[in-house]
C-alpha cells in the first residue's frame, strides 16, 4: 500500500523502501507528539518524575533521526530516484530534522522544570504557557497529518495558524514585561515561563516548516520564504502533482 | 582544482559540479559573515540605515539556499554519487540550511533595533551582547574555514568553543535578571538586549552544527548528538577518509 500517491515506481522494492522511510518518519512524529503532550502534563500537574523522562525520550528521537538520515542516504546511493521521489526523500529528511528539534524543545522544558526550586513548580504559574503549548501541539499534529496525507490544502491552513501562535506569543511577552514592571518580585518566576513560551513558539515554527515541505512535495516549489498569499496563488495556478 | 580531497571521480564534469556546489556554499557563507559583521556594527554605532539593509541581505541569502538545494537535487538526480560524494552533497545542503538561519538571526537583530524608540538605540546598552556577538562571529568564521578545508581537527576545536559561548550566554542572562530586579525601570531595555543575546547564542549553535557536518564528512559518522569526548575518541580510533 503506497499512501504517498506521487509517481509510479517500476520497482516494487523501491516502493517499499520509500514506504518504510515514510513510516519511520511517522513513528518519529508520534514520539515527538507524545513528548509535547508529556511536557504539557509536567506543567499542568507539576509532575517531576515525568519531567525526568522527557530527556530519555529525546535521546530515542535523536537516534531515530540519525537512522532516518542513514536509510535515506542508502536509498539515494542504491537507487537513481526520479525527481518526484527525490523530492519525497528530501522532504522526509528535512521533516525529521525539524521533528528532532521539537524533541529538543520538549526536553528543554523538562530540564528547565527540574532546575526550578520546588515552590516554583506550581502549575498555577504555567497557565499561559500551557495555552501556547496546546496551540503548538495542535499544529504539530496537523502538520504531521498533512504530511501523512500529502495534503497541501491542509498544510496551507496550518501555515496560517502559525501566524496566530506568533501573535499570541508576542502578546504573552508584552504581558510578561508588564507583570515584571508592576511587581519586580515576579521577575524570576516570569522568566521561567518566558523560556517555556519561547520553546512553544519554536515548536510552532517547526510545524510550519513541515507544512512547507508538504507544499514542496505536491507542487515541487520551495515556499520557505514565500508569504501565504503567494503560496495560495501558486496553489491556484499550478495543479499539484498529487491532485 | 578540487579542494575537497574526498573520493576520486571518474567524471571531470561531476567533479566540477561538486566544486560549483561547494563554491556556492562558501559564497553564501561570506554573505552571512558580512551580515553578522553588519549587525554588530548596527549595535556598536547605532547605525539605523545599516539595520535596514540587513533584511535585504537576508533575502539574498534565502535565495541562495533555495538555489543550492535545487543544484544539489539536480546533481543527485543526474549522477549516481558514491557514498562519499553523497556525504559531501548532504553536508553542503545541511550547512546551507544552517547559514540561512544565521542570516535570519542577523536580520532579526536589525528589525529589533529598528523597532526601538530612538533613545533606546544607544550603543552603550549593547555592550554585553556585542561581546557575545563577536564570539559568535568568530566561531562562524572558524566553522566555515574548517568546512572549506575539510579540517575535522579545527571543527572539533570550535565545538569546544561553542560550550564557552553557551556559558557566557547563561551568565549574561543571570546578570540581566539581576539588573532588572535591582532597577525595574531597566526591564524594557534589558529585554531588548536579551533578544539580541539569544540570537547570538543561536548563531553559535549553527556554527557548531556546521562543525559537526565537517566531522561527518571526514569520518562518515553523524556526531550531532555525541559529546565532545566521544567525538575525540572517534577521531583517535578511526582514521579520517581525507587524512
């Protein structure tokens, strides 16, 4: 079963190799999603034991990225992939590098949490970053789903979502500055949530990157530095190869 | 002249294509280095006109990354590169993605600077981040140099440097928090330099990534998640392919 309906491959074996690469990526995506969920639970419930587990999960994700890179290279060396297959392999390798960085952010949250004195591990202090984190989790989930279904329209929808997280993040920073100015005793506490908020924003950015790879996969066009209206125009004027 | 002494290619044409790819990367590296230098000048001299130019230079760098990706794909499609050549192409493409992000950080510094009210553009307020930035510039320069010379030993030296920048960055943050607590009127000003300091730290991280690709190029081993002592051990027990 080839769920990436791009190109027809003469070789069944090659097909199954590509399928395997894709499955590896989605497995990695599942682990990364679980890590974000766990990081959010750490913050919501003040769960220190779970915070310790985040670093361990990150090492597993790192190993998966290395394995994916190696598997991708082997396919490239042994086969002579057509342009569209090459695009698929590239997109998978790039997405895996973004997922690895998302894993880094989640484990950074765990380490930060563990570095706090017990009295600062109060879930009440993380209310706002948890909201940012839920938004980040949503768009990572959506981005992986769009990748699995090679759905450029879904990817475009998520690209627009990311601008919203960026806006929320900015207003979160402005609010944090206000808190600190009003009551300097909160500075240290506000700082902790600022670092976590920054990780959430970056998770959103990686989701955005993954969506851009989906559009690259379907339209063959690198849209990393394009505005969303330019991407929309591309999608209206050029039929996707998977449509 | 092939300055990448890895593998002997039967085809002269292929050789010159690889050389071209490499030159494109080094051109990109030169532009990125200049952008860091310009960002530092903006901070040192309060030069608003130059700050505006940073964004423009970033767009040029973005286009270079896209062009490199395309050139790399074409080579992969047309040739059947041997494992060592594939490694070179991979390393170039990965390094170009890091350079592109360095360019993003530099133009972010320009935008932040321009968003400040005139009285906050005072170079006196940026003294500490400029020091961080000089260290970042140094290690980017060293990383590009190690890449150009495929010098794994130089790359390892720089990997150790990056830990020092990370330490300096952390003490900079601790100091910033102290300033704010002592005089809450400085909060907004300190925040500006915090964002800039964060960009400098990330530039250091990208330099570190580039060094890891050099070691990957020479030793064929992905060391992205290895500790420096593990890398040293690898370099002592396994002769590099370029040695």
